[in-house]
């Protein structure tokens, strides 16, 4: 006992010396980064001892996080991106500490294989990128997204209780943000013109907000179908009604469409027709592209620059969309046409991840230009499938299409294979969310954002976990994460 006390004293004395040495060097050199290192060490130690809590805090922070511009060229999302870094480091260290925390079967799972193939191809495309630094930022960002939302859940989600807690952490935060938005939006008269103002500072715009909201509605709908308590069912019904009202007042056409697609996906999964539906959609899109490209037919849809405007009234906004006079819709056409024209010049490796903005303007057609085409926000093509083809070539697009199709197929496959009622609902909900995410990304490019990218990778990880947790002969080399992790 005396020896242990002496050892602890020496450890304490050594750490104090290190602390003062770092503080002194920070003061001497003027580089105050060194002064933060001891506190970062304490933060990592606290996280190591409460690793589940850190992950739940990350999920809870997603709806509340806001964009922060560090420099003119470097931005981040706070606090969720900092928590992603912490979770990635913690779980990577834990994986090294206990390699059996992740089953060997995980690395042979088709979803993980397709994910890794996509990452490998993105790395190859980055080697040929027109913007190497931006492509490197993309790869680093992708690394901590996968670390936080794929690797961490693969270790954590061995127990049903942890899955429930994760779902509630995310849902509760989004419910709070939605209620705040409803109240704030009420002061503006629930007008279409003021929805983005009501969302500040949590969401950039109503597209990001509605995309995340419709996914949380799917989670709560799945929960409502599972509970047997009348009081819980009534409370959940009231919350769902409020969230559906919030979704309607978000005035986001893509999310409204995603809601109906989610209902359709649930029917398709039950009828075992997901592959037929998925292949049919791909076929329709390809046929439409060939039709509109033949004889330069797309030029017939060019709008009048002077009458294509942004409308503050939502009724006028919808009417303008139908008439081809809505600026957001026509700006999409402007960039889609440019994106499609870009592919033929660099179809194999693309222009490199994160490089669309710096290459697209020379491929645009003036007939489709709108008064927002100067693009001060540096936003991209507003279609994730097309964005992938432009930045990572046709192979990158095919890999993403295969991954998306595999995700939907596994949702259907697991739903009909599993007998456990809890996992059946988790699988159905995950499949619906994946269908919704793919829908909104046909009109936007949200998988690279913290709000929707997190849900995409969580859905992938969830399907892998459900598959492994429900096999008749689960891997004997899997170790659940202890609670808490011993020092």
C-alpha cells in the first residue's frame, strides 16, 4: 500500500512538472496551443472513462450544432465536429486496446466492403484532383465521420438498450429544436420568407432542417408502433403531430416528397420488391437523361432570366416551380446541365472530391443562368449522385449506387429474416430513413453535412449490427464494450 501511494505521488509530481513545462513553453514561444494540451489530455481521460456518454452527447449535439468559420477557407460545425474527433480517437484507441471489440465478420460484411471500396476510390480520385488540398480535407472529414458513426456504433450497439438510448438522444434533441423553431417562426407569422431566419443558428436553411426532421419522424413512428402503453402511445402521437406540422411549415418540397417515399419504402420492403423498385427508378432516370439530351431537347426548357425570381409567398413559389419561374429550381437545372457536361471530359476519376465549385462555371450554359448563379456560398450541384459522378467519376457513382442499393436490399433481407420484434422494427425504420436520405439527396447534396451524413453512416452501421446480432451463430470473438471502461 505504501509503495502504491509513493508511485502515485511520483506520477502526480511528474504530471505537474509536465503541465508547468507546457504552460511555460506556451508563454515563452507565444504558441498557446501547448497550453491547451494538458486540458485536452484531461478531456480524453474523462471521455475514456465515460465513452458511452460521449457518444450519446455527440448524437444529442447534432441538431443543435452550428457552422463556425475558423478562417476564410476553413469552417467547422460546433460542437458536433469536435465531438466527432473525440469519439473517433477514443474508439480507435479502444479498438487498438481490445481488437476483439469488433468482430472479424464485420470486415467481410458486404456493406462494409462497399463502403471501404468507395473510400479507396475517393483516395485514388484525390491523387488526380484539381484541388488537392480540398480533396485532402474531404478525406479527413470522411475519416472522422466513419470513425464516429460507423466504427463507434459497431462497438457500442451490442445491446438493445444502447440502441434505444441513441435513438432517444437524437430524437429528443430534434424535438427540442423543432419546438424552438415553431415558436420562433410563429413570431414571424409562419411565413415562407422567414423560415430560414427562424432556424438560425442551428441549421443553414430549411432544406437541411426538413431533411433531418423527416428522418426523426420515421424513428418516432417506429417507436409508436412498438409501445403497448396507451399513455406512451398518446404522447408519441402528439409529438408526431407537432413534428409533422413543423415539417409542413418548413416549406421544403424535397422533405415532403421524402415522407411519401418513406411510406412507399415501408410497403415495398414488406412486399419484398425493393430491388425491382430501385432498379426501376434507376432505369427511369437514365431514360429521362437520354430523352432530354437527344437533339438538345433540354434547351427547350430554358427560362426567362427576367421572370425567374425568388418568391416570398409559398403558393407563388409552388406555382413558379410548375411554370419554370422559380429561381431555386432553375438554378438546379443550371448546375445539373453543367455537371453532366463536365462528366464527359473527366469520366474516370472526376475532378477530385470537393472540387465541383472550382470547375463547373466554364461548363454552364448562359441560357439557364439565374440571378443567383454567382454562387457566393460556394454551394455545389444540388444532386449527390451527380456530384459523385463529377468529383469521383463514373466508377465513384457506380460504387455509391451499389452501396445505396445494398443498404436498401439488406433492410428488406433482414426484415424478413429476423424474428425478433425489436430488430425487425429497427431494420424497417433504418430502411425507411435510407430511402428518405436518398430522396432528399436527389435534390440536394447533404451526405457531406453533419446533419444528414451522420444519419447515413449510422444507418449503414445499424444494418451491419442488426445482421450480426441476429445471426443464429453469432461470432464468438466479439466483445461488448464494458460500462464503464476500466482504467
